[in-house]
C-alpha cells in the first residue's frame, strides 16, 4: 500500500466513525450550547420587545422554549441562519420584564454565505480587470470567457465592484470643504427642531477637526440631566473618524440624545475639545455630576480637563460585565466560573464605597488563595478594582449604571435611513442632520405621544400588579418597621423564601451592615440576601429608597409601590387587582383600564 492510499484511508475512517457516533442533527445542537449570550436591554413586556425587534429588522423568530430560568424566545439572523448573530428573549417568571440576550458576535452572514461569491482565479482576474479600469460587466465577462475560466454573472461582478470600492475609497477630506459645509448650518434656526452646529474647532495646521451638531430642543435636555452618557462609535464614517453620541437618561431609564460629535481622533485632547464645545455652548451653568461611558480613560481625562474633577465616573456595567465574562472563559471548571460570576454580581450591588470596599476585601480573601483562578482574579483586581471600580450600583445612587440606552441609539443610527452603510464625511453630516432633526421633533410636546423627559419613574400596570400581589400575599413573612425620624420610616422586608424576621435578626443585620464586620464573603452574601430595607419618605413617597436589586436598577420596586399603596400614598388601579396570586399577568395593559386612562 502506498503512502498516498494510507492517508486517504485514514481520513475516510475517522469521518465514518464520527458520523456513527454523532448524527449531524445532534452535532449542531451540541454546538449551539457553546454560544455566549450577553444580557442586553430589558423591555417592559413581550409586545414591546417584539415591536423593537421588528423595527430593527435584523432577526426573525425561530422557536420558543420553556427552560429552567423561564420561557425563552429564540431569534435568528434574518439573512442567514448560519450567521453567528443570534438572540433570545427571556420572559421573567414574574411576568414583568422581558430581557434580551444576544451573542456578542457581529453579523457574519456575508462571510458565511461567501460560497455564492466568485472565488479563485476568476476572482483574481476580475479584480485585476476592475483595477485596470475595465468596469463594464459585459467587457469583464468577455475577458474572462477568453481566458477559459468560469464566467461570473452580473450580480457577482457588481458585488465585487462594491467590495473593492469599500476597501479602496480614498481617505481624503478637505478641511476647507468641511468648514464651508458646517458654516452653512450656523444660520439662526427657525424652529426648535432645526439642526444647528453647536460648535467647531478646526486646526488647519495640525489637520484636525472637532464639531458637534444638535437642535435647540435637544440641547434643552442639558438643563434636566446631571448625568452625561458618552459613547464612541466607528464604522459610520467612511474615513473612519470616530463619532461620539452624547445623551442622558431620564428617571424612567429612557435615553434622550443631546448631540452628535465627530472628531479626527480619540485622544484625551480630542474628547477635551468635544466637551469644550459642549460647555461653551451653554455657558457656566452646565455642570454634569456623573459621566457614564465605557472604560476609555481618554474620555474621563478629556471630561475632567473641561468640567473639573468634581464628578463621579461610572463605568458602564454592561461593558465591564461583558469583558469579565469573556475572561472567565479561561477558567475550566464551570462551577467555579459560575460562583465567581455570581460573587462579582453581588459586588456590583454594593451600596456605597464602604460597603464595596468591605465586600472586595472578603472577595480577595476568598479567592486569592485559589490556584485555578489566580490569573483571572489578578486581572479582575488589577483592571476593575485598582484601576476603575466605578461599576457598582453605589457609585452614583439614583443614576443608571449602564450605557444601554446609548448602545441602542448607536444601533439605531446605523440602521436608520442611508446610514446602514458607511458614508463619506460630507454625506454623513447631512445624514445626521436629518437624524437629529427627527429625534428632536419626536420630543415636541405638541404631539400627542411625544417622548417626554421623565423626572420620576413611570409605574407600569405590570409593576402595580406585582406590588399588589406581593402585598396581599398572606403567606408572605411579615414586615417590620422602625421610625427613624419625622420623615423617614425604615421597613425591613424578608427576602423571598426566607422566614419572618424577629428583633434579633434586625439588630444583627444593622450591626453587620454598620460595622462591616463580616468575616467571610459567604456571611456577607447571607446578610445581603436576607432582607431588604426600605427607607420610606413619609412626605414624598417617591423619594423613598429600597436596597433590593430591582430598585437599584430601575429606581422603583414592588416593595415601595406595595407599601405606598398600603399607606394610601399611592392608588393601585383596580384593574391591576383582578389577577389571582400565582397566575402571570399577560403583557400589555388590561382592557378594563382603558376608561381610566382616558380620564387621566
Ligand atoms: Zn446576520
Ligand atoms: Zn425593593
């Protein structure tokens, strides 16, 4: 037997044995389990989530599956099921929120479907011809026919052309042209929704530029929001100039864009220039207290150079969590991985600096001796404790801890209108002008359903139902209360699945949380998961606070609504009371509520 034959035999051998052991269908299923989904936006209900997915137009429904953690609705890429971009919606057990989980891989259906494109020598020849200025499809077909290679069709030729154009477009921009285009926007706006140039800094010598666009109405948002969200995006401008979207969240966690800036770079100086434009446009009165962005230090430093150091830097938990999860993959044992993640999630809920420091101390003590996680713990402490720890909830209580609102607006920019593909700078400016104008007019109070800036969280029907069921649940262990002063009452609520609290439990809890005298991380966890404390404001109940995770994320929770309803500070509408305990409320507004809403 020759060597050649042996090789062939070996290959066919392994192939057949593979097929025997793993039928192709099973193989595919096995593979899917390795996909890593990241937690994304939280939607109020399924209908809204479905509407958003439909508007995004990227995914289509595939299947629904009842799992241990709840109902999952799976979606796949609209273009190709081979595409790595996938997502599912998790319907929470309590029937309230719908959470979006998405793979962190971008759409790659183009690469995966490449077999339909032209490959090999034909492609080489075609590229050669195109580069030499032969662009007519029939000319190309004729030349390729002459060489005896397979002939591409017209569609394949135009695809190849588009591809070449996209990688070889010249990076030329004339600063003079840009200045002219921007100056045209500087005219006195005739309406609140007309795009204006907030400011520009163009340096002809250094060949750099920075400019910011907005509308008069969008700029007004600055007077409400004392937190500023900033997020950079690329892949919007053909020349690869970074685009920075600035905005703020209202107290109902809705994102409101303020402006869009484009610059030549992403250094501290670049961000400094952008923030300088923002600051000079609104005089001295604008003093943002919180800056929320991903981990880029250049943003922090640029911000500080303009607004001073008296601000809190919040690192977007969504970004931090994604990076941590990525690193966790290095740890082999899945249980260890899960335990670490759950410990970090608990750190994230820390209520203030002292609480966080105490928890971190216990975390270090628990994990630093474990050899299997040495690398990870070293990375985590170096990056996210020593260098930047502003990702826990207590960093800026009452402010959001993620940039999720902004993430989705960047997605929106990419999807809306002609912005689905990269544009040359000049066209891009025209395009974002329209975009800003559109966002602005959506906020016109003359419209019946305009997007308003909420100064308080909206209490949804689902939240009211949840609160009502929680409070009326007779099997629930009883709540204790303690009057602190004339305005504050503290309520101690046992967490779900725990027994009723006695005086000793509460004294113990107060002592531990005040003195931070935990000895072990596990005791810390037990304390934190034992009960929730509501600091109830008698005069203005909406100013009350709860330390449950829901409140930390959404600034409202069932405990607070339930207590307020019980104290007659808040009225749960009757339509929310018609659901027997234990049965999930269907998403959306109940029909009985319609009349009441019209009166409102
Ligand atoms: Zn795709
Ligand atoms: Zn609560």
